[in-house]
């Protein structure tokens, strides 16, 4: 497991089990305040996250619509609601 801290517009911290922290995956362009573009190296773990985070966002949207685990003091209600 590797921890990577990359400075984009804000610091981005990522834990990864598949990417090397020293290997840069690609260069991305960022626009400066004066309008010029600069090429910034992006770590491999950040590239993996940006290419696959869409599925996590969709899952979070679905999960927020359908609440499954409602807190209840009676355990049998929880069993009945989750099994249906």
C-alpha cells in the first residue's frame, strides 16, 4: 500500500495498492492565472482514480436514494426490512 500526496489546485491524498508512487502516468495541462498553459506530471495513482471514480459517484447516488439500514431498537424489524 502506498500513500501519495499530490498538489493540484489543492492537496490530493490517495492510498493505492496498485500504483507505484514514483511512476508518473502522464502529463496534464493546467492553465495559469495569466492565461498560459503549463504541463504538470500526474502520479499513476491519481490517473487511476480519475479514470475510475465515475462508478463510485454513481454508486453513491443510488445509495442515497434507497436507504436500507434504518436504525431501529427492535432487531427483528431490521431483519425483515433488509431481507425484503
